C-alpha cells in the first residue's frame, strides 16, 4: 500500500487542478510525449563503510503527460538505467539494471520566447535486476523530483529539453550482490531529449 500513496497524492492534487482549470475556463489542454537519454549516477554509497558504490552509467526513458493548463502537467515517466557496482573503487563487472516508473505533478512557466522552465515531484516504484541472475528482482517504492527546461522549435509542436531527475528509495531485503544492505539511495538521472505536444 505504501508504494501507491505518492501516486494517490499526485492524482488527488491533479484532480483539484483540473477542477480549477475548468472553473477558470482555460482551454490550453494538451498531450505531451517525450523521449530522452543521458547519464545515470547513484550518489549514495551502498554500505556504511563507503566501500561499495556504483560507477556512472546511462539511462534512456520517456514520458507521457496531460497538460491541464499552461502551468500544470500530470506526467508519467519510465526510465531504464544501468550502472556497475564498484568495491573499494574497483569495477566488479556486476551490472544493475533499474526499471523506474513514476507519476508526478509538474509546474511550469512558459515564456513568449519559447522557453519553458519546469519542476515536478511525485512517486512510483523501482525494480532492480542484477544482470546474469534470475528470480531475485526486487521492487521498491520510490520518490521522484526534478527540474528542467524545454524550448519550443518555432511555431511547431516539437521541442527540445534537458532535465534532471532524482530518485529516492530504500535498498533492503535484496539478494545477490545487494544482500544484507539496508541504506537509503539517491540516484540522479540527467538527460536531453525531444518532445511533442498535441493540443485539443
């Protein structure tokens, strides 16, 4: 149940925003699609001694959003990240694949020059898979927050953007290389990508 509380909170806030938008007669609703890629870094050590951490890896992902009005978007994201464990600063050749799915409320401020800065927060889940293993995947609740900036390409619906996302979750009850660990993790994703908006 805990894993769904952040999503329920986002949906509740979004429903209030929808009600307010209709009440004010706003008509700038749209669907937004985006695809992105970039780096993936685990900023926290995995053990208290600080000897086990992760090497910077990569991510690919995308999002689907519903723009309620010019300033509010409800977005859902999927991110695939991959990094490599290190022990005492030495690569171990043990890779972790992370599948992250979240929902968030995004607040933004579009400007007449096509630039739209934004920030967002929400929650969801992260599934960690150690490459070369089977039946030991573990899914944990995760919080997400981030910020970015989008630039609309002329009068088209296409845009380019850059953004950073932070994921907060707990490593606990894992097997394999993460067995016995019990620490809160903060993973950082930084990306660039393209977006497309369909108004209605």
